[in-house]
C-alpha cells in the first residue's frame, strides 16, 4: 500500500477502523480483505500470559496459565470470587475521588452531575456479590490457545439439534453484555420461541478482557482472535456452528467468515461494515454525497458527528494505550472513560442515572464497569485498538450468509441499500426504531428474534 499524506481527514478516516493508530488505513476492497486473513493462515504460538493471582486461584482444578503450553487442548471449569478486600478498596477509592469543576457546556464530555450520581450509586448501592452470583449461574470454562488463557461461558440447550453459536462482545463491553440473551437462545420455548429455535451458546472473553489472559506480546489482532475462536469451537466438538458479534465482535466475526474455518455456516452482526468506498473518504468534511435517501442521510449525519466529535477514545487507545494508567488507578476515571463510548449510548446512560428505565439499568452499567476494575483490564483491553489495522466500517466482501440488525442509535444505522451492497450473501436485514450500541444488553428480545430468523435457513444445510 503506497504512503498517503497525513491530513486531518485521512487521520479521522483511518480511525473508522477504531484502531486507526497514527497512519492512514485505506478501506479494504473485498479482495484485499480476503488477503488480510487467508483461511489457511497459521495459528501463531505465543508464550503463556499469567492472569492475576486472584483469578488463577479461582479456576477450579485448572493449572496456572504459566505452566500450560499452547499445545494443551484441555478445558477447565472456571470460577471467580472477588475478595472482600478488593471490594472494600473499590468503595474507598470511589468515595475518595478528587472531582474536577463542573463542565462549561455539555459538549465537553461526561457531566459532573452524571458522574456524581454514578459514583453515589456505585459506592452506596451497587452489589457486586449479586452480579457475581448472576454471572456464575452459568457454566464458565478456560482453555489455553496460543499461550493465552481464553475464558468463556458455555451453555448447552436442553433441546435436541440445537445450533451452536459463538457470540463475541466488544469494547467497552464484556461477557456481561450477552447475559440477557442466553436464556432466550438456549431455552426458546420459555421465551416465545420453539424448540427448533434452540442454540448452544459460547461467549468468550476477548484476550485482555475480563477473565481471559492478557497477551504479553503483540499479534492478537481480530484475525488472530478469529482463528482462536475456530480452535475453541473445534475443542468443544462442534462441527457446524454460526457466529455473532457487534463492535470488536463484528470485526472478529467477519474475519472468521473470511477465513471460512470448517463448520462455520453463517454470521450475524449488529454493527455492520457497510460504508461505501466512495462515501468514506468524504467523512467528516464533506461534501455530502448527492442523492442520499432518508436512511442514507441519517447514517451520513451520524457518521459525520462520530468522526468529528466521538473518536477521541479510539485515537488514544490506538496510539498510546499504555498511557492510560489513570484507568487502572481510579474507578471513576475508568467509569467516565467507559460510559463516553458514543454520544447516544452516553445519553441513554445519563437518563438511566437520572432515574429513567429504558433497556439498561444502573446495575447493568456498573456490573460491567466493576468487571473491568476487578480484573484490571482497562489497559490490556485498550491494546486491541492498537493491534487492529482493519478499516472498521469498510465492506469486506463476506462470503457466507449474513444477517444484519440495524439499531437506530448505533454509531451509525446501516441503510439497507448500503448493507445489500456490502454483504453479497445477505439473508436477513432489519431496521429497529430504538436501540444503541449494546444490542444484546439493551434490546435482547429484538436481537434474539433477529438471530432466530437469520439462522433458520442454515440449520438444515
């Protein structure tokens, strides 16, 4: 790829990969996207990365990650129990927050009022023991792939012929994002579906996130994670399965589809990559393309706003993730960083802490942030932005059947016209009038119904 002069527009366009870094990343053509991750790309061997001591000790019967090699295919049960000391320290740090002055206007970031409401609830009302019990009501496991311990939830349906599905979270999410869809997917007859809609569900923690190990060397980009997920599904004995994801989960899922591991039948995404190659370079400075229909105009306006005002977090994590020491030291620093992912999700979170009830609860939000805190994964999770060199919103020419859910208040709501061009084997598309970036977390019923519909056609193939 020839060098391109670095301009503000190019820099912001590079950041559409959400990994951007400090160089221009051109949109990938379908052929180039295929070349990024060939199906027969070898799995890279990595030295083991030991998780924090309190997590290693909690893996029931598991050998510490430092003593397991990358060739060990064994799977071990996993459990986590935060120490009383860690929880007390968290509350103490929240109460000891040194607050800045109030913002001059709302565009400057997370408001002091919202931050204080979040802190008050976190310190005085949030109960991690409740969250921990809910989380570990499901079976958890860990296995070592390429030298890194990969943690995952694995729930098998009671229904015969359930279709296996691997679901991948993103940033600033976690496995907690997907908890609300486990029941409807694995036990559909209890949630308005039929036995024919049943799935076995596998929900891994991305490397460097949650209970997974933290890679100690570079190379764990979405392509590498995609290969690891294929290894995981093989280890679980699945010969036919599907994949789903949003945010980084979309990037990993699309790379799985490009690599076409044996057994992967189809994919679904709630954050699709559809921005046409002739539109992307015009964002954010314009000019606005002529002839946009109403759906395309809505997407254009969202993208211009995000590129202009919403990329600061991605640029910092793509360029200098290790600099974010404050996120590992201050609970409120971490919380503010996490809730400021995108403006529409932030506005929803603000309303929730003002007392509204819509999709997420205060406990939902703080369960997720607390998981980041207790596992000390603020910095390790940020490194994925530096690892990835993919143009996040550029079409990749996915060769498998694909379903797309387009939620109105996602970073951008993918228009049907763009989606049909971006996914040559589109089998399902639906626009939703509500819903932000965290579909499984905020709109679990809508997403569940879309997943059932997307994958009905591949169950008998």
